[in-house]
C-alpha cells in the first residue's frame, strides 16, 4: 500500500494517474480519496491518493495502517504554503506507524 499525501492542489491526483495511464489527465479536487492498483514489473501497488484540503488533513491518519510507502507531494511553486507542508509532514511522522516505512518527497 502506497499513500500519496500533500496539500490541496499539489498534484497528487495528477501523479497517481501519470503512474496509472502514463499520461497527464485533467483532475478536480479530491474529496476523500482515489484508489488505484498499479503494476510495475509484476509488482502490484495499491495507491491511495488522499485529499489535501485543510478540512481533510486531520483524517489522513485513518489511511496509515498497512502502508509501506508514502509519497509526499510538494508544490514548490507555492512558497507561501511550504511551512504548512512541513508542519503536516512533522505531524504525520509523529505516528510510530511510520518507523521503517519508505518516504518519497516528490
């Protein structure tokens, strides 16, 4: 299981569907989550794209169990919210469930 997290409009859904279909698709804000199975070299990944709106971030922890990898998507153009991204990362990493889990910052 892979979870894709980040603030709203960071590009999480775009990245998910780039992995799935190898093309850029038009997306709308994710309310809740999108889940897709992706196969890479005969390895199956269940990828969860989790909505990043402020009202949804407090529920991210409900997706943490059985996660093997985290992809944190950062919109580097949105410099005004980089500190919020950092705070959310620290809040997420405070959970012991992440010990031993791979983290990719994208």
